[in-house]
């Protein structure tokens, strides 16, 4: 019996689709997920009207569902993106055959009124593994595969494996080390001050994770984040940082120091349906005003077009927490997300600041960022300020706040508190050299 969707609202949305996959993987993890993006569909909708565009999307959904049979699951991930679950265990050859089956079928045009539309697709695919019942992991790998399909010049289809990494002796040691680090309280937060560039007063600080390893000393995250990702410990790590930031905010507050603390948020947490509830719980437990906490997300997360991410961020904003985009301008030219996510801060990537005194294009980019920030009613923070020349030019441009080695490297909370209670020393003095060395 063929399926005919009557409207877009009758197609399972992202959340209903997510729940359906969740139930499927618990019953039988042998399934594959395809993310199907309709190529250049926004151009079609703007040309023929959104009502006709919606009818085309409904026809596309109906065709896909009927093409892959009654045992398949279809959901609408976002505007012109669909998700398709096909039960069973599939090889890469079979996944490629599914893609070919899809594009061959859609060589027959869709006719709506006087319009004929020939649908083409970018598709990302992942075959689940028996040991995985984590829907968020399945989704994130499929979305990553779709991103690579979109970026490919030669192929509109990409498969990414979802496989467990082999436990080499080194990776097993890293996993054991990380578990020990949690158990023995070896993880800690350091804080890099954010400074008002006019008054030279510390107005906030970025929380940065450090590992106080018993043998290797202080380790920065880069060398152990991969191990955390490999063993699905990113959520645990992210929530540890979040709770430590709340306890640090309480410590500062009790000492009479009024600062906003910011921290990076991982995509894993934004795909966790319990994230907002966890934030509420921490705010209640520590008695912290949520305006004193800011979450920093990377541009690729902001650009993900994920309805779930947008909903989580909207709920976080409603609680009073601030949201920032970190490393602004670093690698993405599509700035459409700025219309979809209500932001409080744009953090200009340090590569633009560090070349500010030698490259006029960097100044133009920073000035452009400031215009964008003004239009969306948010502030700008410059990262990577290392010289007085950087400071003077940023002041001249009108950037109000920044952080960097000119003021201080990341320091323990006790040192941060000392810095808040004294005048900042910048320039070439011995005190400055000692501070940032």
C-alpha cells in the first residue's frame, strides 16, 4: 500500500523521527541512516513560491517512503532535509545502491501546476553497528557524512563508518587515565581574563580545561579530547566543566568578585535532551544567576541547521544564560545562522587579531564583524591580543572587550582573583613578562 503524505505537518518531524530511531535501535540495532538533502531547493521555493515548494517537498517525501518500502522510516530533519532509516545490516556497496536507486527514480520530474522540478540530492549515510544504541552518535555521524557529500566536487554521496576503535594498549591506557582523572580529581579549570579595552578592568573569564597529570604535569585538552570522544566520554567531560564553572562562579561571588564566566559547549551536549534540565539543576544547586554564565559554541555547530540545537539554545537563552559564537569568521562563509540563533557575543578569531598590525584585510574583517554584531544587537570580543599595537588598533576600531596574552594567559582561579584586585600590567615590563611567560 502506497503512502501519500497530505502536508509537511504529517511527516514525522526531527523529534518524532529521533524517538522512532531510538526505539528501533533498542529493538534491533541493525539499521542504516541516510540524511537526504534536496540540492538548491531554496532557489526553487523563492522562484515558484513557498506554497508550491511545500507541495514539491511533500511529493518528494511520499516518493522516498514508497521507494524504500513500508519497513523504512522517514522523517523531516529540517526545511529541505529528510532522514531515512532502512532496517537490516548493510555493506557500503548496498548503501551506494540505495543512493543510486534514489537518484535514478527522481530522474522523473515532479510536476506541480505548470512547474516541473527535477530533484537532485546530497546524501550522507551510516550503517549502525550492533554494539551502538546511541541515537545521537548515529545522527552526528550521518550529519557529518552529509556535510562531506555537500563539500565534495565529484560525488553527492558519502558514507562514514560508525565503528568502535580497536583498543590498542595506548588507547586503553588513555581511557584508564581519563577514568582515573575523574576519580582522583585531577581535572581542573584555568581562567583567561576578558578585559574592557578602555578601562582595562577584568569583566569576565573563559573557563579552560586542564589535566593535572601526576606524571606529565599540566596537559591542555587537545591531547586527551580525542580519547574522550573515542570512548563516548565527551558528555561526562562537558558536564564536569559545566558544574565546575558553576562552583567557580559561586566561589568568585562569595569573594565579592562580579564576573561572567564562559565555557565551550560540545555538540554532544547540545544533542542531549537532558541538557537544559541539567543547567536548571546546577543553577538551583549553586544559587547562581544564569546571566553570569555564557556558553560558547563553534560556527560549525551554529551552522548545523539542527532544529534540536536551535531549540536547546532558545531554552537556554530563556533561562537568562548568554550564548556566544567562538572563533567567529575562522572557516565558514555562510552566515545565515546569525538570523536563526539569538546571540549575545561574537568572539573574533585570534588569527584576524594577531595579524591586525600587518594586514589591512584583517582590520576590514574585524570592522565588518562589528557591523554584523551591531545589526544583531550583540557585543564583540577580540581573542589573541598579544601586543600594544593590537590593543591600540582595536580601541581605534571601537572594539570594547578582548582577551589574550597581553593581559594574561589562562591561570588558576586564585591567580584570577588576584588579577581582579590589582591593576593590569601590560607592555614590556618585567612584571608583564613574568605573567605571560
